[in-house]
C-alpha cells in the first residue's frame, strides 16, 4: 500500500484527493504547509508527494528544492496555475509530473500510479526475503521479533500482532480483533482495541522506524497489516 503525502491547504481539494486515493487502497497523509511537508517526509516513509505550489508559508517549488537536495521521492505538482513557465519551473525543480486545477480525481490517481510504476525499482529476491522476515512470529515461544530483535509485548499485543502477520493486507474489524485476541470478547470495548493498537505501534516504532506504520487504520472499517518494504 503506497504512502502518499498530500500537501494542500484547501481542505475541500485535499478531501477529494484523499477519497480518490483511499478508494484505490493508497495510504494517505495530509498536511497544509511546506514546513509540515518537509518534517513529515523526513520522519516517515513516503512513496510519492502530491504538492500544491501555492502554500501559506512558502511555495511548492521551495519544498521540492529542499526535498530534492537529499531525496528522490516522486513529486507531482498540483496547482491552479497553467502557464508554460510554471510547468517548466516545476519540471526543472525535479517534479515528476504536473496537474492543474480543476482536475479529474480519476486522472490524478492514474498519473500517480504511472509515476510509481516508472520510479519503483523491481524488488530483488533479497528485498522480498527482508519484507517477509521483518516481523517473525515464534508460536511456540509466543514471541515476535522485529528484524531479529524480540518485542516486549503483553499477551493481548502478541495476539493482535500475530493475527495481523498471519494475514497481510486483510482488514480486520475491531470486533474480529476482539475475538482473536481476547478470551472473553464481550468484556472489552472497541476503545480497548484502539488503545492496544496505539501501544503496539509505539513498540514497533521504537524497535525499527521501518515498522512504524505496518499497522494501518482503514477509516470506518478497522485495521490492516502491511509488511514493511525495507
């Protein structure tokens, strides 16, 4: 599930993009300023950035310049400007594509998919093995290791994580997770699952930044596990 960072200060436009992407099973994060975009990019694994040129604190060009100074994360500029000089500047700053407002959400998603196909290197056998072994469950010892390091988990955290790992990509409702991880599901509430997920994410992040977002929230549905790609 690619992680798309949306940098757009108009909430109505951002919500349209988020809906279009999440319908196609992308994971999204939305920020409204250039400073937030750079901070989020530096602290999370981002697969592509949808970047508005007109931002409250700076321009998308400057954000692109900052990111391009140290990283090649794909960038798609999104702007109301439609002059040739803006398109040329965007590409010269290192953008991978350029879409003007108003735009078709379906076309935007298609362009994002095309960029990801062009820029994603083929996964080697070694990378594939790393993805499957990043988190490993020892059912006999009832332990989970993250890149070989054992995680200090409570009984409920262990049951939740082993459930996720057993079926990557599947979305579990809170009720299903209660049934898998609690001996008496009726004695717990949905908020109990949320609290344990929050604690589990913190422990995964402390063990390895690559595992910080493996448990992903599906809004209105539940949670799913996506193996790390590193």
